């Protein structure tokens, strides 16, 4: 079945009725983009694929809760991000995997946008660099720079302080800058 022949509403209706072809079409429509999100959190392809599968199981189980006021893609994205965070916690066996680092009070990371954090890189190259970051720094970097969460939202989601969120973002940014070397300074 061609996913483009069906509207988002058609896919939702078919999935809510438990029709496998519609579930497959919904998966195909969003899987590639959501896999990229999973990969940015997981750090490796196998774990990212596991995250994606678990997230889509949650999507299908909870589709009745989608109120169709916002975008379906945004709703799926939130499930994927939360699933990624939950699975990382399970994998590490740690509730809090953020290193205690000194917070530089002069940081104003709320005004830093993604384009200032990293130069223009190809997606594959960027994901390779992000996947090598320490887990805590990678998670905050993803939530802030890629997902657009505020440090306050990140703090609430991850049960950390805003200062820890800011310092982890700065740590990730500095690590990425050091890896990129003089080429991008």
C-alpha cells in the first residue's frame, strides 16, 4: 500500500481499528525521521532500532489518547523522545547519569541556538559526533539543540537542576567543538 494515498486521519482511523496495513503505513511514514531521533540518543544503530520499535509499540497502544489537536508527528516525536530517555535509564541502571561538573554562572545557554552551537554539517557526520558524547551531555544536547526544549523543561523531564542542564549542554558543545578542531572555529 502506498502511504501517500491515505491522509493522516485515514491512517489514525485504521490504526485505531487495529488494521495492520494501516499500522505499517503509519510506521513507514514516520519511522525514518524518528529513527534519526533515536540514533541521536542511543549512540549506536542497534540500540536506536530497539528504541524505535518500543516507541512505535507505545504509539499504537496509545493512539486512542491522541486528541488530533496538534500534529501527529509531534505527538509521535514526544513518545520517541520519552522512550529514548526511559530506555537509556534502564540500560545504564542509573536514574541520574549526569556528571557533577562545576557550573559557570556566566553561561547563558538559553540564548544559544543550534546554528551557533555547531557549524553546518551533514546529518550523518553530525549524528556521528553526537553519538560519541557522554550519555548525559548527549541527552541534554539533543533535548535543547535538536528538540527545542528549554533548560527548565529539560530539568523537569530529567529530574535535574536547570544549572545541570545548562552545564551539560555547554559540556557537549565544548566537546563537539574540540572534536571539530580548527576547521570550524
